[in-house]
C-alpha cells in the first residue's frame, strides 16, 4: 500500500529547513535585476486555479512576454488562441496566479506569485498594438513575490544542451485524430497548421 505524507510537520521533518538564500532572494516588487531578467523573457508558464481545477498555460511573444505597469504590476496581453479561455476563466473566478519566466540558454527560472484580473481597458490593450492588431484583453498581475528558482531542474533535463529530442513524437494532428476517432486532425490538420497559426497569432 502506498505511503503518503499526511501533514506539513511530516513534510518539514522529511526535508529539513530551507536554505537561507532561498528565503532572502524573495522580493515583493520589481527590483533592477529582477526587472532586467523578466523583461528579457519571451516565454513563461502561467498557472491558475478555479472552480474546475488547475491550469498551466504557455505564453510567448516576439518581445517581452510581459510589460511592467509599475514596480508592483505586470501586464500580459491575451493574444488569439483556441478560445478555450481556461486561464481567463480561472482568473475571473479566482485571481491567484503564478508565472515561471524562462530565457533561452539560461538555467535560471524566475517565479512570480500574485493576484490577477482580466482587463479590456482600451489604454492597456493599446500598449501592445502590433502591426495594427490588439489583444482582446490584458491580464493585470499584482506582484506578491518574485524569486529565482533553483537551476537544477533545467540542468538535469539538459533543456538547452540536449538538442532536438522531438523525433518520433506524435503531432498535434495525430493526437487530435486519436481523440476524435479520426473525425478531426490528421496529416491535413498538421500541414495547414502553420498558415492557420500565422493568421491568428495576434
């Protein structure tokens, strides 16, 4: 029979006290060096929670994935996607949010925990105007804490050094075909994907 940790005390006994550096590195707002790091990031993972459960969503841009409104607030545009709105639904119901910012080539990951709201304020959307296109909404993130994540996970994974490991993996079209008994997806879906993405990327 599986044995599980039953309470926080057991967990603390198992792992021991956190290192001093892991506590002292935490900031409650943007600092010059955290600002430099976050605004260099073009990719992050957004985690939210709502009545239907949790959600993790990748977010990327061709420049900084967020903008800084002030030292306590980040802005993230919601560009076109598949309209599932899992992240947005969760934020409207429960504003808790976490973000993992990554920069290609760096094993450092910067984490932000805070509270978010979804805004359709024209002035905020206009900040992200790109080739005449605007996001339909902007996620406004109030920073609760910022800190660096230990680099061991990307190092263990060889994230930036192991090269392309995607050979033989199923495509999105193949997975969709599996889930729909062949009614959707397949090779045609994959072949047309790049053109569809280009039209709806922004």
